[in-house]
C-alpha cells in the first residue's frame, strides 16, 4: 500500500478528491499526511475532518532560506511514512535538490495542456492566444517547472465569451476527475499516459 502525502496551499479541492478516491475499496494508496506551507489554508480543516493527519511548514518562517524550508518539509514527509507526493495546489516552486529526492515519486496537476502555458495565468493565456482547447495535465515533478513527463491530460473547449474564471471553473471539474484516475494508475505502477 503506497502512502501518499498531499501538499496544499489553499482550499484543497483536488486534495479532497484524491483523498476520497483513496478511500475506495481496492485502491493501492492511502493518504498519510496533508502538509501546507500556509497555516491559514482551508484544506487543513477539510483534511482533519476526513481524519487525515495534517502539518504546516510556514514558508514565511524561512525568509530567503529555501533549503531550510524544504529540509523541514522533508522531515515532516519522512515522519509521515510517505512514499509518494501529490502536489494539489501547492504554490511553492521546489528546488532541484528536493525534487531529486522524490524523483519518480511526485505528481502535480497543472491547469493547461502542457507543454503549453507552464507557470501562472494559464487560462487567460489560452484565451488570449485564440486556442480552441484548454485543459489540465497531471505530470511527474522534475527540477524544471511544469516540465516533467505527462501522465494524463483532459481537454476542455474554450467557449465564446469565456473569461479566465469561467474557463478555470470548467477545467477544475476535469482536474477533479483526472488527478484521482492518474494517481490510482501511478500507485499501481502504471505510468502509461491517460488522455481523454
């Protein structure tokens, strides 16, 4: 049984969907920790309500000391027994040193059809480019931002009159479907990309 740590910075809607999926019979993974860099993250209370242990490493306690921050993250992860990490709205860029420790064992979801639009403001960038499609990508985390191998994508049509907010809301629906499906496969040892 794989032990999964879920890293969040905010409300944790993807974290909740992942945790719910892991509670299903026969799932090859279980959540062992919800860890946030933000003590005010709404997802911490949601995790506690679900009976998942929580922890906080406040990045503001480590000004200009990313190694110190990540060292504390690593200590919490090791103490939890985690062997997989799912980033679920974790809004900190991780260093090459940290990602190397978790190579092949850390997933993230990004709200674009990577390799298009890594980074922020993905929905507005897709609209501004006149794209017909947006979507989301689950990928392995590497030292390069949003550049690890893609393990799954879901496409969402961009509609006439879409704003970044309306598009984001429809993409989020697909994130909540795609990420649990990819995690189940990944925890079972299946890295074959899943594309809808």
